[in-house]
C-alpha cells in the first residue's frame, strides 16, 4: 500500500460534480483507493461516500492505494485534487447554472405566508387541469431469508439492479433529452452503480432480510445521511437515492410505478415529490406547470424545470388531501403563489399572466441578435459584463455585442497563487477571439482588503472600500500589475482588447499606468513577443473622477461609468448595506448629475462613453443615459434582450 498527502485545491471542494468526476477517474484504475481526512475515510470509487465526506477546498487529505497500478492511480488522483478547475469543465454529472442563468431564471424564495404557496423554483405563471402523481407507498415485506438462500437473494438483487440501470440508460438516450437532463440521469446511474449503495443493500440482505426490504431500508438510511449534510446541494441528492432505490424495489417486485408518460397536454403535474428519475420519463413539452409539497430550488426537478422553462412551485404548504382532490391548479413560479381550484377571477388573472409572459418572451427573443438602433437612428452597443470564460456561451446566446466589463478579480481569487502572465494572456485572448470584432474591455485588477487574494498582503483597514484597492494597489505592486498589462498587450493581437482602469481619482494615476504599459511593451518587444495596441479607458466610479472628468478625458480613449460604486460614493451609502438601500439609488439627482458631468466631458473631448454598472440594464434609465450621450451599455447577459428592445423604442429629440 502506498500513501500520498495532498491539499484539496478543487474550487469549492469535492462537491457533487467534481466528486463524480473524481470517482470516474478512480474507477479507471484496478487498485483499491481510499481517501481520508482526519479519522474519516471513503472509498475513492464511491461518489456517495465521497460526497458525504464533504471535502472542502484547502483541506489536507491522504490518499492510499493498493494494487498493481497504485502509483499511477495516486499520481492521477492527486493531480485531480490539486487542480482548482478539476471536474468543473469536463461535462460533469451535476449541472450548476451559471451566475447569469441563476439570476435570470431563478428568483430567491419569497415567503407566501398563507395558502398553499411555496418555494418559487422556476419562473412563470401556469394554469391547467391537475395531473396527480402519487405513486403507491411501497411496504417492506420483511420476509426472512434462510441462510442458504442469501447468495441467491443477492444475485436476484444484482440482476434487478442491472435492469434498473439499463432502463436509466435507455431514458438518457430518449429523444428530446437535453444535455442537462442527460447529466442528471447520469448522476442517477452513478448512484445505481455505486459500490457503497450496493454494498449497503447487500449487508442488509446478509442479515437475513429479503431484497426488497433490504433495498428500501438501505435507501432510507442513505437518504437520511444525505439529508443531514450541511450543504443544500448535497442534501438534495437524497432524492436521487430514494428514486433509484424505489425503482430497484419495484423492479424486484415486478411492479410498474405510476406513470408520468400519460400526462395530458397542458396539465399541471401535482405530487408530493417527483424524482429526477420520474421526471426524465415524462413528456416534458406537455407539462404546463409543476407543484410539489417537497423539494426546493436546488432539487433536480427544479433545475430541469428551469432548463425546460416549465413554471414550478416546490415545497408547497398545500394539504396533501386537498392536493389530491384538486381538479384545476394555478401557480406562479416567480412569486410562489398557488391556487387549488381557483375561482374565475384568479383563473382569468393567471391566464392573463401566462399570455403576457408568452408575449414578452416572444418579443424579447427577436431582439437577441439585432443591433439596436434608436428611433432617431443611433446604433447602441449592448455588451455583457463577465467574470469568467464559462459565461461566454450564455453571453453570445443573449446577443452580447462584445464585453463592456470583464472583471478579472475572479481569476485572482480562485487561485492559491497569482495567475501567471501566460495564463492570463491565454484567457484574455480567448475572450478577444470569442467576441471579435466587438471589443472586450478588460478591467485591470480591482481588489482590496474586502476580498483578499493569495499572493497580495492586504493590511487590515477600517474601511476597505475607501482604502488600498484597484489602481492604487496595482501601482504599488508592479510585480502583480505588470504581468496583467503584458498579458493584455499580448492578447490584443487576437482581437479587439481594450484596457480599463478602475478606482481612478486623478490624471496622475492614468499617466503612471501609461508609463507602466510603455515599459511592458518595451520589454515584450525586446523579447520578440508580438503585442497589440489596446485602447486605454477609465472606469468612472469615484466622485473625484466625475468632478475632474474634463481633465481625465484628455488621457483616455473612452470612459465607462461604474454606477454601482459611483452611486455608493456620491451618496455615501454602502452598496452592500440594506439599511441604506433607499439612499443607494442610481437615479438620485446627485448621481445623474455626476453622470451628466462625465458625459459632457467625454463629448467635449471627443471620446465615447459607456455604462457598465447595474443601472445600464434599467429600462427606466436607459433613455436618460442615451440622451446624455452614452453609446454603450454593458450588463448581465440575461438583461441584454430587454435592454436592446428598450433602445429601439427611444426617440432622441435633437440628436
Ligand atoms: C461599478 O462599480 O459600477 C462596477 C461595474 O464595478 P463593480 O460592480 O465590479 O465594482
Ligand atoms: Mg466598481
């Protein structure tokens, strides 16, 4: 047996997806591999056990392997554990929505205090005939198996398990299954094949219980263990375990479960709980809505409902008997409201909501890929705010005309060491290529004591938002700043890269950045490395910058207004403090006055100005911004179609 000590570097630890990938890798070796943290250990080939071990980023673990290929197994598994991105981009098993998908398609829980309402799990209103899905409760037969028949009982369980797995594989290959569905079904297949789960069932059979009883009991125990884990995502996996063990028990009993295959067109699926397993078998295009008394926003059924645009309310407080008796159900997956057998007024209101949402969706869809032009003929660039390469796909799909703000902080925060110049050059180049010929505006590192980064020592500050951050820190740390500037100069040969400097308060800072850029260029030239000639712009987000805009405009190719910080600094109202949220308003006259100063200065100096704070996506403010002369709006990808539509409806008198 050989042993290796490693530190978990996988981003956010070995949660569901990386755990499944890790197990897949472990299974490619014949050796027995165990992973331990302190006195707790798990078989590296069991994703169930591994998830329950809940290994977090930064924890020290030991890997032990025994078998012919033990050294190779340890090498591969240790490398996996020490790789921050491991398991995240490899087409893993459990899909996690991107930040933008989450914000667009999922509304956080809002308490509906009375009635049958519940957790808003997938946006949209729906009304239709109830289709009850209440599978029979399986009773454990509690049959005693004689010692000499135990092996045969285990053999029978294994055959049933093979049939269950085959049926899952069949549903994965069905028409209309999206890649996301397929990944979820794959997670179920993993559970069905999991050595720990099979082992748990076998051990119960060995105590002399029949296979059905053993399956139900082991499934219950394992599901309960998942439910005790202090992690919403892993807790929700209890549902997978219950789904798979139920399917196995039914297979053993030779019974078929209640069938979702017969859901009529336009029905609302009503249930206590729907497992991903059941849901995968349903004709998804027929389902108008989903209402369950169990489940929450991270349940697989919620993820699948969002993927397919099916409105859903889970964790409903509806009484089960009332739910079974309901003929018609109405719900709103955005608010969590539910009505059983709604009266005519409610039914009419919900039908109107359904029709309005359909119209809004259709209308917005056609705006995704257009170049928005105001009624007076000005073309406006609507770009995306991104923080990682993973968001490129959703941004392009939403119709992003380039990137108006690439926040580079994440690249630094997700690593244990500073990202190298080469690594950064590759990332910025990939962005440039993805959006060419549109611009990609990369903001240089904007970080302070509130978000520490490995490799940069931040002193304790009473108020980090007014402290050593953004360009202030970067100018003091050329060892951190120059590799980023060099990477940007190199990436500029691959597309339309622009550089933007955050937290500027005076022209001297910009001139010092320019001097550093010239130094970087000279060093790259001397080394024979090709460089581009990216524009340098200023992020306008401090009151000082707004007041000195006329001076700053002489030193910049463009301005981009960061309304998030500009608002908090102009209004002296912390953007993170809900108690002063009323003051933290981008539409306050003082903030709009600051924006006007910036736009006037830009116009006089002949440079363009954009907005990359949250306010850029607001349909009520876009007309004001365009009237002030703003030419580019940058926002979360999900907001792009609506912003494009708003632009096309604006008349700009006198322009
Ligand atoms: C801003 O301040 O408006 C902005 C876009 O940047 P961030 O939100 O990253 O501070
Ligand atoms: Mg800012």
